[in-house]
């Protein structure tokens, strides 16, 4: 019974630890996405596009001033009928003013405002699409980074095994239990294992550089910033 309880407790602790590790990993991934949105030019581009769309809407509304025009006229009563213009019959001077509405500019302004608003909607949709594309790109690069780390770990294991194998072959050779061919084979295997490990480490560096282009810093720096923010 104690063994069963012990196994259950062990399984529970492992499950809890794994769940917490997965949650922390997911939070860090989202943190990388946030960094990318803050630091990558993509965010500034869409911010500028939205600002331009807002300015275009405001500029289109100014078209109403072209549709509505004020007028001011003066009349002189001493003037006789001339070319259809009637003078002031009271013999005095007069002033009149008002507004003139032109339908064509008014209708054109409405269309321009509507077009500017639709353009603003398009920019917002493009921004949301840009966020999704950016998120997918950053997560893809980070997954490649994690994969490269695992490859390095495996390559290191193979290299250590090759080192131990070479030591064993050399010892056997001293005891006349191995041939030169065995030494050459062990050395060749070690050389290849070392080369594979170096290549794998290079992939980590390349992945790190690729992520830095998006988030503005190395992954290790991002990890430190993430830990300090929590």
C-alpha cells in the first residue's frame, strides 16, 4: 500500500512539475512575440499606416467647406435697372449675406470620407494579419532554436561516446588487442562526432541571430528579462 501511495505521489509531483514547465514555456513564447511587436519595424509600419488613414479621413471631411460657401452682396438704391439688376427702391444702400450649398462637392466629400474610413478598416485588418504573421514567424524561429539545442545535446553525447571509444581502443592497442585500423576508425568517428557537434552549435547561433532580428536581443537576454519581469 505504501508503495502505491509513493508511486502516486511521485507521479503527481512529476505531472505538476511538467505542467508548470509547459506553462512557463508558453508564457515565455508569448513574451517573445510581445518583444517582437514592440521592437520590430513591422509595428511602426502599421502604426504609421493607421495614422495616415486617420489623417486622410480628417482631410476628406474638410471637403465640406468646398460644398458650403458663404456669400455677401451689396445693393445701391440709386442704381437703375441695369442688365437685370434691380436697385434698392428705397434709395438707400443694402447688404445681404447667406450660404450657398453645392451638391456635387457635398456628394464627392461624402464618398471621399467613406473611402477613407474603409481604408482605415483595411489597415486595421492588415495590422491584425501582420500580428498573426509576426507571431507565427517568431514562434517558428524559437522552435528551431529549441530543436537546435536538442541536436547539440545529442551530438555532445555522441562525441563523448566517441572519446571514450577512442580511449578504449588505445588501451587495447597498448595490450596488442587492437590494430592500427581500429585506431584510425575510432579517430575518424571522433572527428566526425566533433564536426557534427560544432555544426549543431553553429545552428544555435544562426537561430539566435534570426530571432534577434525580430525581438531586438539575444534569446538569453530575453530569458533574463522575462525572469526579472515575473
